[in-house]
C-alpha cells in the first residue's frame, strides 16, 4: 500500500509540475544569471537543513515518548489492577461521613455510564469494522479489508473513525479506479455505514447509557481535541458523561431547594 501510494503521489506531481512551474516562475528563462541561481540554491539548502534538523528533533522526542508509553503503561496498568480495591477503600475513608453515601451514589452512576459506553462502543466498533471490510472488499477497493477494519477500530472515537476511513478509502479509490461511479460506490459504503450506525447500531447498543445528546458529543470532541489533542479526543465523551452526571445531580438539588421553590 505504501509503495502504490508513493507511485500515485509521484504521478500526481508529474501531472501538476507544468502548471506549478508556470505559476511559480512565469516568464523565467535559463539566462537569468548564475547569481540568482546560486542564491536560490543556497536558500533552498538552508530551508531543507532547517526542516531536516527540526524533523530529527521532533521525531526523536516522539520516539522517546512512544518507548516510554510502551514500557511504562503495562507496569502502571498492572499495579492499578492489583491494588484497585485497596485504592478505592483508601479514598472512601477520606470522604466526609455524613455525605459518604451520597458521594458513593454519584460515583456509582458515573461508573455505570462509563461502563455502558465502553461496552456498547466496543460492539459498535466490531460491527462497523466487519461492515466496512465486507463492503469495501465487495466494491473491489484495494486493501479494502485493512481499511475497513482500521475504520471500525478508530470508530471508538465518534465521527473521527468514519472521517478518517472515508478519507483514506477515497484517496485509494481515486488512484485505483478510472470511473467516478466506482469512487461514488466507495463513498456510498461509508455513507451507508454512518447511517446505520447513527440510526440503528449506536442507539441500540449505546443508547441512553451515556446520557448525552449527539450535539453535546460533538461539542465535547471539539473541546477535547482543541485542549488535549488526540488524547482529548479519546477521553472527551467519557469525561463529558461523568460531568453530565454531576451537573444533573446539581440541577436536581437546586430544583429541590428553597432557592428554586420559595417565592
């Protein structure tokens, strides 16, 4: 797939190069002078060197972060799983005794919402991955099985999975097919999958377990992505669901208080 993508990019560059030269250097002749060419080459060399050093620096940091994640995450997960009950018991001792039952009730509600979201969304990802893999393979898209499965897995982040899979699928279809009808068929597979997910699969498997309107889900994803990047996209919906539980509790207490009822 990487080799074919490189060939497609190279062909696209060859098609676009005459137009790029025409607009970037209009009316330029070979006899513009050696000085201008030397300055241009020096500028391009410095730009390339700066970009190369920046890429090495950022790539090294990314590689170090990846190694840290690979080696530290299993260790942290092991100790959390082993000592989870002890951690919960210790935190429970810190709660103010008169309000401990009320706090436990809200935390249990948050736990129920998050568990329902995780289980339901996992089933949604499996079903979508199977649908996209079968659909894209049926229309003859190269690597349709891989693209479909990856799209289903990334669908754990609402909306992002479909957009990412559709973008990759349409790019592959653009370089593979000569007919716009086949490209439209690939787009149709993603549109049908999104329609089935939004109207049937997600309401049945996830439904009201999260307790968030789709508009709030989209706003949570936008806010999470803007604040924390990819990690924000991962935790946006669970965090919004937990916050919604607390906001509903605060609203219920307010409407039951004299501040709301007393004239």
